[in-house]
């Protein structure tokens, strides 16, 4: 059984930057966001169900999901968001399970923005929370995605709050001091996880 470290954090916290550094150290990365894209590729049953439920405007002219349109719809309507989650979550879980089982590195990393909300922590031995202030989350996400403050706050509200994440973390990486500090923290965590993975046995 693969030793799995979960990485989570609020939007704009820098989960992807942390995961990239673990990947550079030879660790298999499994990303719930990638899983959520894979299960709605053209030809997949989930995409057909979304088209039927939300209408043709949910699909781009090239046949792919119109993520921006769907995001606006589901974050404005809790019932629609719950319908979409009920459709996609079982398929995402199956994808994550298969990807983690195929890991050949000493341990694997599972990146998920909804680690606790979606129950992805069931796959993990430890959870690392990437933490920044809410002001930093807002500033980074508005700059990166060109979203309004209201939209970013709606996305943040759909995620576990910062205090809840930190209370459930085994490890915390504070990502507010630049790339050199980030590199150093990841290297230290990597050494620790190699030891823990070895101790956990085959």
C-alpha cells in the first residue's frame, strides 16, 4: 500500500507550487483537479449528463465543458452545486484510487482543494496544509484568474475555512516568504516523508 501525503489549502495558497517541488524530487503527484477534468472529457458519460442537466450552453463549441460558465452557475446555486458534486465525486474517487495505486515513488502526493469536504483524506496517511492569510488568497486569486472579489469569496466560502483546515493538518507549510523559503520547507518535508514511508512498511 502506497504511503500517501495529502496536500490541501485554500484557493490561491500555492498548492500547485508546492506539488511541483515534490514532483521535481521524483514523487508521483495525483491531482484532484486533473481528475475532475479527466472525468468530463468529451465522450465521457459525465459530460453527457452535464449537457442534459445544464443545457447546451454548458458545452463549448469544441465539445469541451465550459468550466467558466458552469462555475458561475454552481457557485450561485447551492442545489446545482450539490447535483454536480453527486455526479462527479464517485468518478473522481475512482480515478484517484487507481492513480495512487500505480505510484512507483517512495510515497505519493494527493493534491486536493477539497481534501476534507470531498473525503479525499480517506486516501492519505498524512495531510499537509499550505497556509496563507485570507488577504493573500484574495489578492493572488484575483490577479491569477481575473475574477471579481465576490466570486473569489464565493469559492473560498465553499471550501473549509482556514481554522478547520489547520485543525486537521498533520503538517503546515506557511507559503508567504518567497520561493527560497518554499524550497527549503519542501526539502525538509520530503526527508521526513521518506522516513515515514519507509517506517510504514510495504
